[in-house]
């Protein structure tokens, strides 16, 4: 057997394997003899059929199977001995496959395309200039959040006369009769100058309006038409009031507190405000932590300048998911895959160089945290903790063990990121929610 490597570029190569008769024939003969011992062929007692007959019947299929086994094991062993890191799986070259004469040929040559990376060098110091962001919620945002909760849990009423922030249900008609629609109009979406027409009205009143000027926010969605129909909502219209809907804000009482947080978790307005602020701030800062981690990863990836075998990887992704994706989809998703792959290479290198390992106990704890978060708003805290071991065991055994492996990878990634933050001297910065939203948009 001869195995040779031909590098086409810094990250792509081909591996050629030449087999002669001595490499495969002993295994083929042994397999055919084993077939003969077990064969049950008409005209012969079980296991007494001549080997020559067995060879004629099964010789080619056995030869193909044995050569495939030899190729697979030999290629894997050869690639493991190399210093570079193989990406994806070797891709067989089928150009001359139809020319193989399995019945008469004695020597065979096979070729595989491979993609790899040689060295993985990256920065892990304060030159990365990385920042961990903490989001601070303003008093006005807290008041707005509480007002929204009071509205959400408030009581719906139907007053006689409308006020600002009511919903007016009625019929919208164009002057020429070409358009008619019944819908509920939130007065919060009415332009300020036009709002006075809608305040102080009662059931049966008729309001003259130009929808395109009066409703300045989400016109199509508000009226309930498709975007291509918006052009019809310009000119003289009438809106006939059928009903007025108003939400009375929920009072600060135990019933409201229990609806928000569960029975007897909060007993005063002060506690409620503190709890709302804590929950919203926690949500913002979880999002900020993810954002900060991604920014750090991007900086480390950029410092590495790892050149992936793009052409090879796209071909491999298409063939590995054959029938499930198109070449257009592979092209579109490749940048995301390339970033994930590059970070995985770096993360594994950091873990290897610094003996960072995900222990079984870490996997258990991270799974518990995930389950607690999922059940956080269900009010099943005590019952869940009593059955936590069962929840954890069921989850980690699910998906044929893939859940455990994914959680193991996640734990290692967390440890690598924690190590990277320490080495990079990540600075902390407190920002407003508006600033954070702006950063997310950009």
C-alpha cells in the first residue's frame, strides 16, 4: 500500500491511496471461506458449497467491501498522524470510478480531497481592547414598564365618552364608497393634531378624517390591510364610532402582585417596583453578557487570521447534507458556519494549551441552571427542585446522548471564555438601555 499527500494550497490537498493484491486479497479469501461455511445453497449441504462457487456469487461484493474497509481505516490512521487539523470529512474523487474493472483489476488507486488548517495563532491579551457591558435601567423606563404591566393586568371598560389612550371601535368609509373597514383604533397611534377629533366622542358620533394623515404609525397594520392597499387610505373618509374601550390600570394591591409573581411573593408596592427592576435588569444584562462575549470572540477570531479552505468546506457541507440544502443555501449560510468553525478551532486550542476541561459535575450544574430558567415563571419552583435529578437525567439522555455532548461543549466554551476574559483584561462599562439598543442595531 502506498499513501501520498499532494498539497494544492495552504489549506487544501489530495490524498492518494494505491492498493495492490497483497493488501486486500488475504482478507477477501478469509471472508469468502467464512461465507462458504455458512452458505445455504440449493443442491449442497449447509456449509459445503465450493469456495469457487461462493467466489463467483459473492466475490465482487466482498472485494468492494474489504477495499472500502481498508481505505477507511488506512485513511483515518494516516490523517491522525499528520500535524495539521482536518476540517470536515475527506471527499472521495469519483472521476475514474466507472473505469474500475472489479473482476480483473489487481491494483487500485483512489483519491480523496481534504481541507485543513496548519497553525492556529491568536491574541489573548489586553491588546484586544475588549469590554464587558452592564446595562443600567433609568427611572423613567421602570415607570413605563410598571405602567405597561398595570395596563396588561387592568380591567377593560366601555365608557360613554372617549379620552386619550382609549381604543375606539368603529367603521371607516371612504367618501366615494370604494373602501370600508371595521377595526379598533388605538388613539395612541393617532397624530397629535388629529387627536382632538377623537377625544370626547361617544357611540354613534361620526368623525371626518384622512387616515393617511391621522394615523401616522403602522397605518396598514392598524387598519388591518395589506401594504399594497395603503394607497387607498388617502383622502376624505368618515369614522363612525360603534364602541369605546378603555383599560383601567390595575391597582397596587395583593391581587395584582400575585398575578405578577405568584402567591405571596411580594406584599407591597415598594417590593413590587424592586422586583420588576431586578427582573428587567437581569434580562438586559443576560443579553448584554451574550453581546459582550460575542464581541470578544469576534476580536479573538480577527486576531487569528485563520484561512479556512472555503471551496472545500462548501462542497463538503453540500454533500454532507445532500437533499436537505441547495448550493444557494450553502453560500448564504457559509459565513455563519465559518465563524462558528473558526471559534471552535480557537476554543479547542485554548482548552488544550491550558488544560481546560468540562467535568461531569459542571454539566449537571449547567443543566440545572437551564431547567430552573425554563421553569422560572411557572410557579413550580418547589416541585421542580424536588424532581430536579429526574429532569436533568431525562434531558441529558435525550436526543440519543447528543444533549449531553452539546452541554459538555457549552461548559467548555464557558470556561474558555472565562479564561479569555481574564487574559484579555476585559474592562467593564455601564451603559444605558438606549445605548445598548443602539449597539444591538448596529
